[in-house]
C-alpha cells in the first residue's frame, strides 16, 4: 500500500475521503488543501505526511494510480498551479 494512503488510514481517514482528496489533487490542488484541513489530522501527523509528499513526490503518482484516478490530470493541475505563481 502507498505510504501516503497508509498514513491517512492510520489517522482514520475513510476511503471515501482519501479518494476525494486525491481527486481534488488531480483537479485543483488548492481545493485539496481545504480538504486536508477538514480531515482533523493532528498538526504533527500532517507535517509528517507533508514531509513524505515533499521528499518523495513520486508517491502522489503511485497513490493516484493505486486509487484508479487519472494521473494526467495531476500534471495538468501542477501546470495550472505554476501559472498562478
């Protein structure tokens, strides 16, 4: 199992919320930040998850594929995010 998904499950995040989060990541990363804040993950645990994401960004692709989502949307979302900066 993908370590990001595993960490979320350890924090009792439902499959539905995990799918919603990664779907938001593929469509609108800023919206995903709002979803993350609503999950109620303690700040120290959230920091650990974000650390994994930052040091191993390939895990996002693996998680998206594991959940059966379209990774090309992640690439498009990243491009949109860079345009906005």
